[in-house]
C-alpha cells in the first residue's frame, strides 16, 4: 500500500507534465515521464509537439547514467514501433536499464497495446501498470477515441437559457451567456484540432470561429458542414484560410468561389442529399484530427446526436428566459415514452461568471 502511494505521487507529476502538451502535441498523445532514484527526480520530460523528442527520451537524456536501476513513471505505454516522425522509445528504455517502469495505461494503438510491456518484461525490467489509470484515460480520451472508434472525439458546445433555448424565434443568439463564459469557450476551441459548424450558422451569425481570447500557438481547422454549398464567399470564417467546406452536391461556380477564398471543398453526400457525417469524421481522423469542437445550430446538433457522433456536451446555462417559441438545443424526433430518451452523466459542474457550465457524456 505504501508503494502504491509513492507510485501515485510520481504518476501525478507525469500526468501534470503530459498536460503541458495540450494544444500542441496532437495528433500524438499527451505523455509525461518522470525518472526517480532513491526518492529524487533525476529526469523528466513531456512530449511537446509532433517530430520533437518523446517524453521518455527527454527524461532519459536528462537522467543519463542515473537512469540505471531507477524507476521510470510514464502515463502511457512507451511506443516500440517506428513512426514517420520520431524513433521508438522502447529501445532507449531497454538500453538505459531502469529497475522498474510504472505505466498508467496501455496504448490503445493496435501497433502497441501491450507489446511494449511484454518486451520490457522480457528484458527483465519490472513493470507496474494501472497506476492512476482513470486519470490517464481522461487525459488522452481524444487519442483513445481515434484509436478505438476510428473517428475524433466530438464535443458539442451550446450556450442556452435557463428554459433550454439557444436563440430567439428569429435566430438571435448573441449574446445569451456572459463574457466569462464566452472566454471559457475559447479555451475549448484552443484545445481542439478542429472547430465544426453548419452552413446555417455561418449565414445567420457570420462567425469567425477562431481562438482569440486566450493564448494559443495555432488555430484549429475550421470545418463548415454545408450540404448545398450556400456559404457566401464574403463569410468571415473564410478569412485567413484553414477552412474545409463539406458539401453534398457539386456546384462548380460556388466551389471555385470558395477555393478562390482559400477554402478546401470536399463532397461527401449521403443517400438523402445531406453530408454523410460518419464519413466526414473518419476523413478528419485520416487527416490526424483527434478532437472536434462543435459550435452549430439545433439542426446540425440534432443530426450529430441522432447519428451517435457526439461524445460530450459542453453546455453554458445562462440565468435568463426567452420563451417556448425560441429555438432549442437539438432538432430531435419527439418522444412519447421516457424509456427512449438519451441518457447522459454529468462529470463537471461549475460557475463561470454568472453562468453555469455543465459537462456531460452519453452513457
């Protein structure tokens, strides 16, 4: 039991280090590593961005010969395969000869997934797994989603009134929530690889969907789901490039106008003449997008829920009322019996200025 407490202490440090890579390391996972010898840290590191050294390599380099006989703490199973950006960490660990490696969770990548653990054991290096595993899973849930589901993790952000409305009956929505909630929303944009919206939102609200109110080292890809290619070339979202417009029908003139503004246009029609959402998310995963942040209207929000593409809801609840004829969060079929409802579990609830932020996941 005492050893478990010691292991948890150093694993927390590894997790804190890993978190520093948030917003820069994708599509790679967040990884931190700590090397401890006789109760002292002799090496540490975290993976900063693709192409740069992995956390284990940084920690081992810092520790040098002191790594021999030490304990290496890492929140994700070390990689043992070659990839296109960096060499594997497993041979470096085997060469350094730590006495023990403590790993929070297995790597869900099928090319790893226990293979490195087995290799360490064959090298007569002791391995302990599962220390703060739940925390490690939460840290890398977007990476895990891509590896296990073949699509990015999808979070739908909604700002709504206390009576569950996201806009007036005329479509006016700026601003339902206060300044603090809007600033907090930019943190979630910043951590995502892509921000997704619908063509209707672009036409009605003319948003930029860039990260502005918080520091960031890069802007996420902006994705517009626009079945009929009705996004005007004057839309502010097209400014500065980095935009993917996904449509369901071809219109050469409109495609040319959007491309002239620097946008990429992708056709992914389904049998009903709408954008095939599952194919879109698989395409985004192919483009190494791990995390998608959605800021859309009730129709696209509803489609995403109906197609079971949503992992998490990020809801800002403002203390005001706008009436029953205003627009709701989701366009969903009417239920006549409660057993058919979609059930969520709230995993975070806090005040953001005068508003309440609710984070919930489908169960």
